[in-house]
C-alpha cells in the first residue's frame, strides 16, 4: 500500500487493492466455490447464515488448501493491520454470490421476516450495516473489525458491486441510528467497482452493504472477516476446522486462526 492508499483506508474507511490474485487463482477459486455450492445444495452457508437472493458458503478454511493464500495474503494483512493494529485473527471466511437478476425483498416482506422475494425499484439488497459484533461501534481501544472482499468476477455498478459510505467508521453511529431506512440509498455512498482479482479492504465499522445484481451473470466473492485478537471470533476456528486441517497449518497460520490462543 502506498501513502495515498493508507490515508484513504484511514480517512474514508476503505481501499481497493488491485490485482492481488493471479490469473490462475481467479480461474481456480470460482471453480472450487461452484463445486462446494453443488455439494452443499440448500445447506450452503448454514455455518454462518443463509441469505435470500445470494448464494453463500461459510467456513472456507476447512474446505480446501486453495483458500490459504486468501487467508494469509501479505498485502491484505498489511491493510488489515492498519485498521486493527498488529494482533489480528480471522473471524470467518465465507463466499457470497449476488445472484443474477436478483430482486430486493419489499419492505413489507422484510418486516414479515419471511424473505419473500418481490420486485422493487430499489437497487439495494442488503441494508447498510457494520460488520462489528458487540454493538458495532469502536471500543475504548479503537476499531476491532476489518473485512476484505475478494472479487472473483468483475464488480460493476450493474452486477451488484458493494456500496459503502466513506468516513462512517468515524461517525460512532450505526446506520439504523442515523437513517430512517438502512435499505435506502445513502446520499454519500460510493459503489466500489473492480476487476476479478482485486480486493476491497474496509474498516468493518464503515457502513456498507451488498447490492442487487441486474445482469444475467454471477457476482462471486470471498469475504474474509478479521478481528482484533482480544475479540471473539464469529466462527471459532478451533472448533470449526477439522483436526487434519488444523494439523496442516504452519505456526503463522495457526496464530492467525487463533489455534494457539
Ligand atoms: O457482497 C457484498 O457486496 C457485501 C456483502 C456484505 O456486506 C455482507 O454479506 O455482510
């Protein structure tokens, strides 16, 4: 990261790192995700949660060594440490695909909580949110959540590139406190477009959300959520990873996964 990128991450709360994945990885990773989606069927994502209008997968570290370069990529970890400081842990590694021609559930359907899908004019599919558990706001030591979105398809305005409201990690407010409807467009939001292989790293306290995919192609990504080491992991990796997977990890990976804690 150069000085300008670091400043953007600190001030605006996000940075796009370009061409982090090799062409070969951009080819291989989606193939593995597709295999997992085919194998897991309707259960896909259940270790975390299942989302209407998006295919999800969870606990990816347990599902192939192919994901290890994503776990421990030095450029991404450098950015994560700008947000969280030196002691970081993986909280969870998931995948998310904003499904082709997705339509947002209506407000009424969302309130009924049944996730019934109806067409609306809205381009949002997820409310603006913070990725930090425990209230979502920084604590006395500062920020404790940081997320990276690994683009496996190009992210465009049309196919559901992530929206994000710059600077909101410094607001000490949550979207639901500041907005009448966190599903509505925010006047200051930016839509982060990028190429397959780029990685969007953002402060987990910065408001963001997934958007509808208006194209006929998939918009797939791997989401890695990091936390400051004094916070609990959302998916306790020590429990979530099979013994043989844990045994394959080197010391550096074990620390990052909290297996040594
Ligand atoms: O996939 C995206 O664009 C964002 C997803 C997200 O923020 C989430 O699933 O919490």
